[in-house]
């Protein structure tokens, strides 16, 4: 069995100043931002073995190993997040082998795990930014992480990988900075925000906005909008976990005692399970940050960011840069349906971009990419090692040391 990554720690990168503020895509600016990140493995002499990993909706910079604490999070670093969210995939001898690759994962701008976000202190008021923190778009996150790569001295990534919402950002990075990456790996994601997804996300926005404690985002001096965030998490959770898996897990959950709601009495294990998941979530996440990331997903528009009008034109950038895409679908995914990856593959083929499409057969739904490394690892390793090229070329081309 492969050894784990061991003890890890979050690091912080500071970007911008009062003289050179960080300007968001909507025109707002901050005098400086912080990007929280973790890195695993060792950067080689050529700086050619780096992999940038984008996390999912409620993930963090902590992708692997065990991080005991991150300062300044007001108790949000709970036991649920101390083990890296992709620890089954990142580490010595694993899919992202840290004996071979230098893996970087950063918390999104607008998040609540150490990067600048609504919980950060506004220097002008001495209080959290709250509602005054700017709207964050995917291009803002991508630009902040490109700046982190500059800080680390990394010009070109060996690969960029993103799962779920992170896959949207991986595509955004590859098409905004095509010269800075070789391999692009979108896992269980899509090209756009579908109508069904938009409705599901908007329901979550409404859940938080209508919590009486939300106060437009200024709630840090009083009780937080817990029930709004619980409801938002319940809405999203049923798209992440296959319904059969929810039913099976719920059988192990003790029904909540009466009085959890003002009139309705929780009386079924599925109800109890979903309420339990929501209540766990509010201990580790901030409602304002959740809204920032949900809004980023709702406003996702890689065509606008790249200044093009079609996906063929968008992926022409990948064609020119010589990218290779490895795309994963999950046949039981209710969050990003397999048809969405098929659309992506079609767009890549129209643009003449090298790609491979793998469909994972799983009964775990969208969460499969977190839980079943055996279904993904062979394909990740094959692609990262460049064997897809070596099989068609006479000369090996992989320069990872």
C-alpha cells in the first residue's frame, strides 16, 4: 500500500498592494489579496513537473496529507477537513505521485479557508468584509493562481486538473493561459452552466438570502444564517451523492429528535441524514463564501473571458498550444451529467484538439471522483506519463524528471 503524504501545512501568498491593487473582473479592487495554498512533492530543476489542482465547490487548499490547523479560521477547520480531500489520489506512489510531481492546490479567492474572502478583515473598518467583498468570477480565481505560479517560479505546468467546479476553472486556466500548461484534465465537469444547474444553484442562493439572520451578508456581529446554509447544502448534496447511496447511508443515521423544526417533525432516516449533513457543513463553511462560489458558477463564461464567440474558437487556443485533454464522465452523475462531457469532447474534436474520454461506471454518483481512486488512477498515470503520445510517436516526449 502507498504511503500517505503525512503532515502538511498551509502557506500564504500575498498579491497586490495599495499602489498596485488586485482588480476583479467586475471592476472592483482590493489593495491586496491573500492566496492560501499547499504544495506536495518537489519541484525539479527544470520546473517542468508541476501540477495545479483546482478543488470542488466546498473544498480547500488541503488536498493531501493531514493538516491539523489553519490559523484565523474561527473554528471552521473542523475534523471533517483535516485529512486532504484528494488524499486517495495525491502522495507517494499514488495517481499524482509526489515522488515524481510537484502538486499545488490553492483555496479560491472568495473562500473561507485562508484566501481573501468575505470573512477576511477589511483594513478600513477592522471588521470582516461581509457583503462588501467583491463578486468573484472564475477568471479572478484563475488570475490569482497564475500569479501564485509566477511567485513559485513556474512558467509552464505539466498538467492542470480540476473536478466538478474545479474542472470549470481548469478549462478556464487552459484557455486563458494556453502557453502555461500541457495537459488538461477536467473531471466530472462541463463547458457551461446548464439550465438545470442554474435553477439548483439559484435555489441555494434563495435559501441563504431568505434566512432572517443573513442581513444582506452582514451577520458577523450576530448569529450566522445557519438554516439558510443548511438548506443550501441539502439542495446541493442530493446532486453530489447518488440517491441510492443516500438511502443506504441514511439507514445508518439515527433520526433527529423532535423539535428540530418549528412544526414539521423529522420522521424518516433520509430526512435525518440530509439534515445531519447540512448541520455538519455549517460548522466548517461560511455563507458569504458559499454565495461567492455559487455566483462564480452561475456566471461562468469561458467564451466571454477569452473574448471569443464559440467553443471551437475557444479550443483553437488549446490546439495551437498542443494541449492534450483527459476528460472523465461518471455514468451515475446527477451534478454534471455525462451529456455535458460529451458536449466538451465534441467541441474539442471540432477544434482538432487531442483528447481522451473515459466514462467511469460507478454507483456513487458525482462523489465517485473523491472515493474511488482505482477507477481513475490508471488513466491519470497513463496520461501524466505521456504514454498517449509515445504510443503514436517514435520519440518519447515527456520531460518530467
